[in-house]
């Protein structure tokens, strides 16, 4: 079975988003709560390039490895939700996958325009610090 854990940094991200926009914050958290109850969907978070839209809230996703981090030996991924994209809500979940324990660790929830995946970006540094402690 897969497990989904939300790192305290990601929980803080969700709180800040909800403080700024209650609806967006609620949508982002609701997705994680529903995802936590769906083993098939959690499994899809480990499939690079998985992108699927079918009208089902959970299946409207786009999954990809963060290649620069994968090449550095870090199992870091990015998830975006098509449903929210269509509403103009462009947030990404940044997560780590621990294959041995089958655990997905949500490490950050970031707006697309405020995060560029560059190694020197403060959010990247924060994610890498959290990843090192897993």
C-alpha cells in the first residue's frame, strides 16, 4: 500500500494559500485528502509522463519527474491538476517518492509563476533540505 504524507513545509504552504484565497487553498487540500484514499491514483504519481483528463477530479493530473533532481539521485516529482489549471489556478505539488516504503512525501505546494525549479531558488533549497531529512 502507498502512503501519502504532507511535510510541515507543505502544510504551511497550504495554510498560506488558504489565507490568501480560501477557495484555492480548500481545493488544493481537498485533492490531497481524496488522493490519500485512492491507492490507484497514488500509484499513478510514480509514473513519469502520466497525464490524463477524463472528467474525474482525481484523474485530471499531469505527473513528471524533476529531471535535474533525478539526475542528482533525488527522487523528486511534480504534479499539476488540470481541473485547477482550467480555472487559472496554477499550483504544483512538489513531492518525493520513497519506493521501499511506498511513501509519497508532499514537500511543497507552489504557484507555477513563483517557482522555476532552479537549484538556487529558495523553494528548491527548502525542498532539498526537507528531502535530505527523509
